[in-house]
């Protein structure tokens, strides 16, 4: 949607807040490299685990319980798309597609991390952007022919938004298991 007209960032923040309060252990890191994403989805312990606060250690432990089941909220999808062409993110699109496809077993081997195995992957993505920022990605034939865009429901607004004044409501109670 157009910048500031439809308040896409506000909408994404609402979704992120609900997920963050209800099940933060099911969110991916906001900013990640392909290697870190695969490590997280495999359930590997983060390298700085012992340096984290007790609350962050508890969250990281909970994340490992649901290692391969994650959601990704991307406020600026064009930024993700642009980053996939950078050397440090080589292979990110392919990794995201494999995770989205819910592979039962995915194996990666690197010299630095050794054997990394992701079992029962399940990645859901919610992203937003402006048409101007996305046009070069949406018209990229490679992203259509390799199956990237066919995996998404692409939604665009029609007409001007109809705003209703917020009158307040009680925040839902979070039920923890």
C-alpha cells in the first residue's frame, strides 16, 4: 500500500504484538542470516546462550522446543527481497522456499557448523511493502518461475481506506500452557 495512507507498519506491529505476547517462541529473529535461520530452525543452541539474561534463556529454550515451527513478520518485504541478492545472503530464497514447503527432513553441512538437520519444517511469512518498492521484485521473471511468488497470496488495497475511530476494547487474556 502507499506509504502512510494505509498504515501497513501499524497493522504489522499489531500482528507482531499479538504473536509476541501469545507465543513469542514461534517467531523468527527480525534480522537473520541464512546460516543463523537454519541453525535456529534445527534447534541448535545460540552461540551466546550463556551470556543471555535468564528471561532470554528461557525464551530460547522454549524456541528450541518448537525449533522448526516458526513465523516471520516482515515489515518491509522489499528489504528482504533486496537483501537476497547480497553475498552474505546467498541461498536465502531457496532456504525460505524449502522451509515454507514443510520438508520433513533437510540436511545442511558446513565447515564451521558441521551437520545441521531441520526436521518437520514449517515456516509462515507475513510481509508488507509499497507497490513502488516491490515493482522490481514482482516483475522479476525468475522469482515467478522458480516458485517464489506462487507461494504467496499477494493482496493490494482498492480505493481509499475507510477509517473508523478507535473507541477502546479490553485486551484479550493470554493463556499460557
